[in-house]
């Protein structure tokens, strides 16, 4: 059983137990290694849905935060209401995790996990924030007329933290070239190329296996979120890098992961998310491009595809989105893009005479 370092501020920690078959491998235990039954039963239940290990881990650590706070407040699950969530949000923002408040999206995720935990054990939604009853005033009571019905009260939205709009600026050509010039292995070049020229997520790149790659058909099979499979074309630049990596660098190993470590004690073992982060951290420093990260290369791919005129449904398929609204979040055209398209459209209208006779160069003042 592998143990994650316990949080010195509380007695609850997450342990990883790979021997759990058909159940969640992530378990919440107390300081005496006793399992927290309500939490682990819930984790076992969602593990049956074949969620990814990353998703289970996210849920487990969210539940650790929730259970720790409930313990500090001496609250049981049955006593929870929506009103308590306000105190939980305040607790996260004031104390946070490791003295750093969680991001708004992370807070909203924890609120959703808490509601799901309550619903799993009680079969009911978390009770709403109670209202203070007001004494009825006779002359203010509305009359709805004979045969009419009193309108149903509007359903109040669930408590959530406002998430600020994030504008991810793509990398420009100079930044991409500087970052690529810092790469020293075909493996690293192939990793970045799959993000920049194929739009893959970092975890999608790491989950690739040798059998997912087809040089004959110039395509690659990708397993996205929710284990959704999609086949996408293999960009020529990525194909060249992958061919050189497999021929010249990849060590002989029993693992079928496409990307493995090239040296050290981990040589031949599948690359981990931590290893990928170290690669980007090293090359950001080497190239002085501090904003270069896997998501930004994926975002640059989306913006470049839009600029050359690709349709949104095709881009949606390439990036593995379930809804086109998600694809639109990646399309943040710059002010220069907007100006160029506007001038192109106006030039087209003027040449076609869409607006009739153009205005004179020196219009006379109307008297």
C-alpha cells in the first residue's frame, strides 16, 4: 500500500491501494489507518462507473478536504444543508490547502462532490438554505382570480462560486520556434508536436501506446476524457519526430507505452505526468518562454486551425470535445485577427457594391 504524505493539519489522508479490484484504489483513512466508511463506500460506488484513475484521485482529495472540514465543525453528513456550504467556502478561502486558497473551479467541484456524497447516502438532495417565514399581510395578498392558479415559486440555483473568464493567449510563431529550438531529443519534440500539431491533451499523449500509432494510414488513436476513442490524422511534423524517436531513441522495454524515460533508473518505464511537467519546466527555463505549457500548445493548435478556416465541428472532433460550446472557449481571436477579417469583409462588400454607390471623397455640408 502506497501512502501519500499526511497533512500535518489534520488526521485524514489519502492512501493508494492497488490491490483493490473492482473498487476505488484511493481510500480515505484517519490517523489510526481506519477507513472512513461513508467516503470509501461512495468512492467504491463511483469506481464501478469505470472512471479514470485521475478522476477518482480528484474525487478522493476533494472528499479529504470535505471530511476534514466536517470534522473540525463537528458536523455529520445527515446534518448538512446548503447553508453550511457558505461556511465551507469561507474556510477554503481563509485557510485553503497548504496556505493557498483553491481556485474557483476547484471550490465548485468540491461543492458538487459534497452534494453527490449526501445524495448517495440519503437518496435526497442537500436541503436548501432555510428561509425566515414572514407573517402574511392581508391587504398585500395578491388575488389570482377565479379558476387561476398561484404561480409556482422559482427554483433557486445551487450555491456556486463565480468563475472568472479565462483568456488563454496562444503562443506566437517566435515563441514556438524558441521553445522548439531548446528541445534536444526526438522524444521531447514528438511530445510537444502532438500537442501543437494534433491538439492532444497532456494526459492523452501519455496514455498513447505503440498500437495506437499507425504510420501506414498516417493516423493515431486517442483515448480522451471518459475513455472516449477518436481517430485523428497524424501531422507530418509529428510523424517525422515519432519515426525518429522510435528508430533512434526508444529503448527496448516490455512496456507498450509510446513515451518512456530514456535514461536513469526509470529508463524504459512509461513516462508519468510528473516527468512531463519536469520536461516543460526545464525547457521553459532554457527557452525563456515562461508561458509555454501543454494546454497553451493545445490552445495554439485550436487558434491556428480557426485562422486557416477549419470548421468548428471538425475542430470539435479533433480536440475531443463533447459539446461545441467547449470548443468555442478555445477560440479567442486577437484584436488583429478581428481587424483583418473585418477589413477583408468590408473590401468584399465595396467591390461587390453591396452598399450601393460609395460616399464621395469630400462630401458637401448639407445646408
